[in-house]
C-alpha cells in the first residue's frame, strides 16, 4: 500500500470522529482535523511502529484575518523511516483561541509553541512554560496577527526610565 | 558551615529577584547563585543570554533567553515581494548567506512550480557547499578558541577568506551575497570563479589536516570536550536536532540524501556519523563534513554542463539587466515583476534544505498575490538552543562555553 493511503487509512480507523480531511499540494500530504484530537493524533503518528514520525520539524500558525476559523495551527512532521514529510493542520477560532500542546510528544515543540503564542496569541493548554519568547514579557500585542501594523505601535515598547 | 537562609537575604535583593519574570525563584537562595551569562559574552556567539542557577560552580538550572536580535523578518516578508526578501535571507545565518539564498529560492520555486536549468542547479550546489565549508570552518575555529586554542581560529579564517574571494568573483559581494534569483542565479559563474573553487578544494584537505593535527593531539582540547554535553539519540530526535548535531548522536540523517533536491542524487558523498553525542563527536562530524563537501564540489565542477542559468519564464523570472535596457519586452516584464511581483498560485509549501547548521526550511502560504501571505522560517539554531538546559545540567560553567560552541548557534538565524 502506498504510504499516503496507509496514513489516511490508519487515521480514519483510529480517529473516526476527528473530522479528518486529506489534501495534497505540490506533492505535500496535508491532514486537517478537529483541534481536540491534536494530542492523540500526534502521539499515534509518533508511536505507530509502521509510521514513526519521530521528528517534529516545525510548529507554526497562519492568520487568515477575516475567516470564520481565524487561525490554522500547522505542524510539519517527518518520518525518518520513510523519508516522508506530513503536514498536520487544525483550525483555531479567535473566540476560543487555544489548542492542546504536543510538547509531551516532541520536546522540540515546546519553544515552537511558545513562539506561536508570542506571535499569534494562541494559547497551548497544558504547556509547561508558556511565556513570550522573542518579545518582552510586558508586550501587549501579537505582532504576526494581520491587524498589527508593519511599523509597530508607538509606545508599545516602553524605554527604560532615566 | 552556616548557610544563608531566606531571612538573611536582604529584602530588597529578594524582591528584585522575585520581580524578574524571566527567572522563577520559588525559594530563597541558600548557597545557590543566579548568574547572568550574556547577551554580551564572547562565548555566546552573538546575543544569546543564559540565566544560570549555580551551586558553587555546578549548573543546576539554565534558562536560555533569545530575542535580542529579533528583527521581525516573518512580518517583513508578508509585506514584500518574493524577490525583495532574497537580501534579507543573507542576514539570517550570516556565516553561510549563500545557503540561505538557495533555501529561499527553492521554496519559492516549489510554490510557483518553476523548473530551473541544470547549470544553475549545479552552481547552486557549489555555492551551498562552499557555504557549508565556510560555516564549519568558522564553527571549528571559534569552538577551538572558546576552549583555549587560538591559533586554529586564525588558520580556519584564512581558509574561509578564500571562499569569500570566490564569492567576490562570483557575485561582487563577499559577505551578503544575494546571488540566487527565482528561476536561476544572478549571473553565470565565471571561469575564474570555477578555477578558483577547484584550486580551493584541492588545497583545502592539506590545510584542514594541519588544523586537525593541532586539535586532535591536543590533550587540553580533547579532555575539555570528551564526554561533555552528551545527548542521546532519542533525546536528540525529540529535541528536533538536525544537521551535524543530530549526526553526532548516531542518526544517519541528511536531507540531501533523504529528500534529494537540486542534483544531490547525482553526486556521491558519505554522511559522517558518530555515536557518542558529545562535544567532541560534534567537532569530528563537522571536520569530516568539510571533506565531504569538498568532494561534492569536485564532482559538481566536473558534472556542471554549459547552458542557460535562468529559466525561460518571462512572467516570473527577472531578465538580465542588459536586456532590460535594450529590449522593450524585457523592460515591461522587469517593471511588472519589480512592482507587482510574481504571483504564485494559491497554496502552501514547506521546503527545507540541509543548511550548514541543520535543516533550514521555509514555510510559505500564498493567496495568489505578489507577496507571501505568510512566511515561516524554520531555523536550526533556534531549535538547537532549546536543548541547552538539557545539555548543561550538572556541568561546570566552563563546560557551557564548550557546549554552546559545539552546537554552533548563530543568533541572526535563531532570532530571525
């Protein structure tokens, strides 16, 4: 069986309620699912002996500005066994701007989720250390959201007192 | 021996410590000490700040703090065309700018579906491998300097200087090159540049062996690195290690082999792998990779065919400057590309290359406009710095210097 079929079949069998949606663009295989299932799906993909997605390359988010589900959290994971890259996606709405952390599955996603939180304001539930990473702790905005102006907001970064 | 208790610490000092949100001080300091290392520290390779919790000289906790060089490149990329971002990639990993240029244009070409002429692909391979050699030479030199062997730094910088000379002939810039273009490279590689590259790789082996003789038989160097900063195979994968650092932990993984891009499936090279996972292994991997890269460049120079260096796609590939000033069609296309950009189809791609520090990837989302809707830079240094608390725990302060040098972070890339 081809690997893409194998992955989709396995996910369908194990997570029938996850609202799975498969798509492909430029030979990249995308799987979209309900955000509630992010932790079990990631755990399954990492630990399944036929798949072994041991490497989490990247966690980030996309801000679609005016769409109903405003954000999409995107995970790029890689299987060293098959030399295959899989893209996982989960929609997050602005009203409930949170998703479960996967830092218990891959340690590397700890900082990547912190970065996503810093830039988009998406909270990661049960994250061990959810602090801002690039911006100062007292910064009130989320710079990569589309409404944040390119030139920045005057006065948003207070200078030290003389 | 009497220990200081919570009551002995001056209330003002205690309050100051508790106010600092970057560190979490749950209990008062007994015989422990908080040490702030960086951001201005010669061994942190830029502006990395480490907050260390020490018991005597032993590190019992470490909190890395990044962001001192954050320039918001991902935000800037959303507001400029795909061409305009090429010079900015130079400033990411500023030790190997050419490799970043290659990574960026490959991602854009994947998004736009552009096929690049074979000669341009070989030129890109050559410059990417030269960038890897330059980066590893700096890594080895500054690493040796960090643990007290100064001469090697001068010798490796002498070799790197020759690479910068090749880049100078190739594109007129020594440091921030911006040599690649979407659909090809800026100009054809001159015969002098190719001849110099050949001369360089031929003389490199001897000079590298000279550097290695200084280090490999140096008892101080070996003893400061052997068994320091060990990371197991499982931990390295879990922490998202890629590149030389992962291969030093015993995983034979190289994106050039795993997901071949450019013409890497046509050349023959080994993937140096060590199993110890300590600082010394990471140094050995880098030294061996320099030799493998030299081997690749030798093959590239033989395999490189004559021919075009830019794809013939006037709507998305910039014409040569000479033609812009002499031909009407080219002038129009140049105007359109510069002002409105290329418009790749709606979609999103992730493309990663084996950069000199590890996996350098770009995630691009296009809405069919001239500028990307989103650009995410997956920088290896950022990921590697994350594992520092794991590596330094229980070691001495002087080992931290060796560990940072061995994972070879570049803050321009980590902070974006």
